[in-house]
C-alpha cells in the first residue's frame, strides 16, 4: 500500500502494537486477545438457500424469489464481518494515541491454511483501511510497519528463530525469553512502529510488556463484540488486562 511517511506524534501516552492473525483476529501489547469471527452459521444458511435455488426452474417466479433470498443471506454475512471490523478498528482508534500494525503480509500469509487465506487476507486489508481512516478521524497516529519477521524475532533480544504456525509459544534459544507467539509479535510491531515515527518511549520495555501478558492469554470470543457492540469490547479488553 502507498502511504504518506508517518509523522512524529507529540508525546503519545497510550501506544499499542496489534498483531492481526488467523487463529486469533488480534493480539495486542496490552495483553488483549480477540478471537476470529466465526461466520459458520451465516455460511451454512447461505449454502442452504443456494441449494434451494439450484433446484428451482431457472428464470421462473420461484427462482427469482429465491435468488433474492440468496442475495440477502450473502449481504447478512458481509454485513456481520464488516460490522465486526468497524467495531474493532473504532476501539483501537479511540482508545490509543498511536496504533502500530503490520502492513499486509502477503508472504507471511502463505503459512496460513489455504481454505481461510483469501477471506482472512480480505478481512485484514479491510481492517487496515478502516483503522487508518478512523485513526485519522480521531487524531490517533496510525503506523503500518514492515511485516517481515515480526513473528520470528525475539522481542527481548532480537534474535530470529523459525517458528511454524502451529508453534504457539515464543521461546528464545538465545536469551530464554518466553511469551505467547502473538504477544511477542505485537511487541515487535510496536517497537517498529515507534522507531518508524522516531518516538523513544521509555515506558515500553519489550520484555516487561510481553512477560506481563504471559504465555497463557485468555482470548475473548469475537461473538462478544458482534452481539453486544463496542462497549463489550472495552469491557472485555479491560478484563483481559486485569487477568
Ligand atoms: Zn531472545
């Protein structure tokens, strides 16, 4: 994506790094993890209506009526996904002075399961543009960082270690630092984001931030965001930070 070079914010107090993924939708440097949106029910409903459509005589009045139903189910699914992305991006733009995320990581995505890759990358792209737009509206600094190696790099010492998708824990062979895989990545994303805008933020010490979140982070289900709206997201993140 083409972007203006980031400008240096004046003393951002609340900074966050957000790792966007597939098993979890987001994991941030404040120890908040949000599950992926499960749209299986909506997909099943859409498939059922599509099957009904295929049994109707093409062009008939019944077929035309069913075609409209299929379109509605499809719109439901898209609306639900977009609504989720709106709420999550609004939360980060509102709660923070600076939000660092990875720019779309096309190479990294090849590690993801192929059946979910297209949907997940589309959601990620939409999330990034919504986040950028909402941050601008709220006067929050948005930084999209270089995505290569954020998962492999140790947030404590910087040494890179290969880590397949199924390895959920970061355990550094060089310095012994351990953290949840995505928590470690989130710290790297925030460090890169702060470096990109030239902010030296003494309060952010990678090892402390990630250690505080531990390797056992409870993930808030995405349904809490879609069913109860944005306030639920604030409560859930506050709760996750206390735990
Ligand atoms: Zn290390």
